[in-house]
C-alpha cells in the first residue's frame, strides 16, 4: 500500500491528493493520511492553523488510511516505535521528498510518502481527470458567479501576488525576491504582447498593496472572498483565460484547473531560493508553462 501524508495549506493538499490519484491511475493501492489535521502539536510551527480543505470540495472522494495501516509503514510513534525502528530498520518504510521530482516513487509498492510534490510532471498527464475531481460547491456570494461570467467574456488574466507570510523573515529568506516587481512587469508585458485586449484580475493576501501598485482600467482587484471563502479565489483564477502565478501552490492550482485549451500560464523560474535553476530540466518538469525569472526575462 502507498500512503500519502496530507499536510499544509489548500494548494499542498491538492497536490498530495493529485499524487494519490496518480498512484490509483497506475493500479496501485493507495490511501491518504489526514491525521496531521487532527493533532494540534503538528501545527505549532505553521504560520496559520490549517484545516483539511479537501473536504470543502463538492463530493471529492478519497480513502483515508487507518492508524494501524499508517503504523505498519512508519513503525509507529513513541518510545516503543523508536526502539523498534532502531532494532528492525526494515519496518520503517517512510519516503521524504528531497528533490523537485522523484520518478522512483512510482516503482514503490509499500511506502509512506511525505512531501508537497508540487512538480507538474507527477500528475500532469491526469490533469483532465483532476479538473473533474475538484468541484467547487456553489458560492453563497453572487458576486463570484457574476465575476466568473465577466472573466469568461473577455481576455481575462489572473495575477496572484502573495505577500502575507512570505514577508516573515524566515519565509522571506526561502521564498522572497523571486516574484519581484520585475517578474510581474515581465509577465504582464508578455501577456499584453500575446493578448492586446487583456484585462488583469489581481488576487492577493494584501489587496491594499496591489490596488496601490496596479492602477488603471485594465486592472481589477478581487477582494470578495474572505476567511474560509478564500477557497473560491482558486475557482475564480481558473475561470480566467490565462494565469500569472506567484511562487505559490495556491495560484498553481488556479492555473491547473483552467480548462482553456489555448491558455498561457506563467510561473516564476524557481519556487524557492534554495533551488538551482536548470532550464532544460524545468521545461521538462513543467511542460506548457512559460517561465520568467526575477529580472522579468523569459527563460
């Protein structure tokens, strides 16, 4: 059995679910471990307490592992589990993600997988199926439907600007100075070159910043979803015809769920500062995506 640990925010949860679905498509027995959301001590070091947002989707089906199934792969916790792991190391079958892409995982038959698995190549070939899996329930806010119809009627482009926790000193060292002002200028410029009539919809956890930064009739700041309803911002991004992403899995999924066959989707050339940019490899792992570096150059 393959068990994929579910942890983190919505974008990460969607990726872990997508990997689970990929294993099922390969005929493997797979389940999800959702226990991370049931144990408060697991979330002590996260920026904001997370919920299992996979359950927000309408009718999303998955099978969760039992504690016994998890323990069979991880060796269990506590002192007894640690002693057993040292005495019988083969009883622990835990795999930790350490690279952008691990093709070897698809040969596994029995393993507990920990990681975020953001790379498009993991499940890009089943994206049509995933687009059908992630069904958003109808929003109680009529502004969402109105805005979605407007997006579909024009050459709409979503722009995601993530600030919030990325401005925290520790996170800034890892994720900062990637989606620079030059990155967005380059991305917007490329969209305007391809689509002269483009209208840009701005999504951000700092709406006052983007309103001040991006002025003009070609920009609309989207601020209708708050708290739990922020979930619907992914849906609205997916209703745009094209997408400009931050180094954020939240906007990656807005682009992934976009069903426009002629879409242009732009993402930063790297996701975090510890990553070395390797052009040929990145284009292989993110087929169909336009990559722009922090200077605003297409690479």
